[in-house]
C-alpha cells in the first residue's frame, strides 16, 4: 500500500496509542511462569514471550521496579492483547495487580495463575483458551495510515567503536531531529554514557529545571558506583569499546550523546517511567547496560528504536522493534545478519542529512510492517529489568 509522505501504517489502540506490531504478549510475572509463556509463544502465531528471573524475594524498591517494568510492557502499543502468568502471589507484583494496570489501556487482558489453575498442564490450557480468543480479536484489526508524529522513537547504542560517533550515532541523531521536527517524540537513555559530555547535553535542555535534573541523575550514577566501592571507569568503556579504539568514558560519551541530534531535551524521567506528551527529546535515567536501558525505553511505550553499533551488536528487544545500524564497513561484512542499515558510506562522502533520511525511511517502512532481521530469526535477547537491591 502506498503511503503519504511522513506516514506509516500502524494499529490504532482504544487509548489513542499507535502500535507498529499487533502481538499477543505472554507476560511472565515471575521466574516460575517463564516456561508456560515460552511454550504458548511457540505454539501460537504472532505471540511474543517476555520472561525474566524476578518477581519474588526482592526488596520493595526492586519489586516496585519490576512491577513498573512489567506494567509498562503490557501497556506498550505493540501489544494488542496480554496474558499475564504467575505462579503464586507476591503482594505488590501479582499478575492481578499487573493486569489491573494494563487494563486501563482498554486492550484485552487476562490472568492465569498456575496455583489457581491446579498445575502447569491446566494453566497451559487456560493460556491457550485465552490466546485463541485474543488472537481472533486482534487479528481482525487493520493497519491505518498514521503520521510520524505518533512515533515514540527510542535511541540506544552498544559495541561502540571509533566509527560510532562519526557515523551511525550522527545518522541516528539526524533521524531524531526529523521525527521531532514532525511533532513526534524521541527517548534516549544510558545516563552513564553522558559523563564527560555534561556541558553539551545541558546546553540542549529546554530550561534550567530540566538541566538541573539531568545533571543530578548523571552525578548520582557515578556516586552509586563510588558508594559500591568501585570506579565506574573500570567498566566503562567496556572491553569491546576498548577493542574498537575508544580510550575513555569521556570519548565514549561524546560520541554517544550525538544520538539525540540537535533536538531540545524537554523532559527527564526515571527508569521505566512514562514520558510526557510534548514533542521533543526525553532522557531516561538508566545504566549503560544495553538490555536494561532498552527495556526501560520499551516500558515508556516506544514502538520502535534505532540501535547504533560499531561492532554490529546482535541486540533485539522482543516487543519494541529494534533497527540496528552501523558505519563500520568491516563489522557489517562480518555481521551481515545482524544489521539493517549500513551508513558506512558516510566515510565516503554521504552527508549526515542523507544518512539520517535513509534511517528515517527505514523507520517508516519497518513501522509499516517490514520485518527486521532479528524478527525473522526470532532473536529476542534484550529484556532485562534493572536491579537496585539484593535478593532477600
């Protein structure tokens, strides 16, 4: 179907959000429900499992973080319907409590408790019955032509090298500026990867209040490492960054912050928190760990993201569609099956605007249904809930 300029084909949800996929989401509430979620996803089409090792025996701040994260994924507009599965009952993060929050989006939601179903076999049967009904409902939905202003565009990077800040991060930043310029929103995370580049990100903040909040979060991330008795600069840059030629966290940060382009930073939020409705660039507080930062972006409702990678990372979020791009020609040739967009020609004369426009077109095409390589390979490896306390 031919689209109007600056439009994509998406699924309009009852709460006004727009999905770029129409998945049945099998959402595990706890470690012991993981197998059932994976089993149902294997048996039913267009079904995605989100699994994790948490949901029990966590100190309260951690349990709240898990709850926020799971609810955020259930609310993500790429999920057309959700089945929440848990094993017993952990007050503060039960499947019933998670489903109650997700139901506010008016999408179909069901709860299956393995204990209440009298065991794994019966719980699997209950999930299949709900899945049969839900997939019949959502499969009747049709894509509609939607303006790009309805995108919440996530940006992240990993396995960065000396090409990242000179090519793929710049192209991503240009794409951010295009989407924000159309009235959309973008979301950048990885607070630790702003250290050393504070003066540059502060200049982009829309006002002093936003700037002070961002600076406070950056300093707190470093202080947390100091309080833990370690030097953050011992783990940042990472081993693959060093192999790629990056010498310090400052050098890494100066390349990483370019993913946000020239757009004004209009808001700063905590990890796994929703963002505002105002058009512009938002910053989410998160560690530099790719799985955790990407998971936070998906929790906020991002439908699609660009992951800039020098060494061609295999990362892919199960629910939020992940487009990988690189400017390292050798890495792309070596890791061809993990990269969607090649911007290595930026070193041969292609301008930042041209590369950014190419990525923007890929975003619209992918949002309209074009599959990423990771989707085709079912390579779901980037769901990780941020932990802030010990197991108890």
